[in-house]
C-alpha cells in the first residue's frame, strides 16, 4: 500500500485551525497526521467521507431536518439561559451564526476546547 503524503493540511477540529499538518493517506483513509495534537490526530484518523448518521435526530430517532430545526427553535426559545456549545469542525460563517444566535437568545457561548 502506497501512502500519499499531503503537506500543510489544515485541521478544523477545535477552531485553532493548525495549518501545518502532514497527512499520510492511501486514498481511502488517513493513516497518519503528523504535527497534529491528540484531538487533531483522533479527528483525522477517524474521519470518513462515508455517511454514518441521518441528517437529524429527534429523541434519538431519525427525523426530517426541517422538523428538527423547528423543535430546536422551540426549545431554545423556551430556555432560560441556553448554552450554544461546540462549533468544532464548523466554518467561520457557521461560528458567526452561533455567536449571533447566543446573543439573540441571551444565552451563553462556549467551544468544546473548554474541556
Ligand atoms: S485539534 Fe489540535 S491539531 Fe487540530 S486545530 Fe486544534 S490544536 Fe490544531
């Protein structure tokens, strides 16, 4: 198996956006992620282009995305102090929307890096 080496790959897992990662891939999977931290390595090595999950879940069951968004909006609107949390592996535009949503809801904002 010949591994292709990709230099200067960008990790988008935690938001630090390290852009000096060296990936070793066989075209199907990434086998090594040199210079990535433990979080980045776990993300790259377990990353797959295959679809493993439905677009949305409600109470653990697959649901239509529009239904899940409506329910999320209802829950967030009814919450006293919602926490908008996560934002790993998301674009700057999506993070900007999360900040606006937390501000609009009068809630809190945190990324998973606080762990
Ligand atoms: S998870 Fe690690 S390698 Fe990836 S961006 Fe964050 S600090 Fe960098």
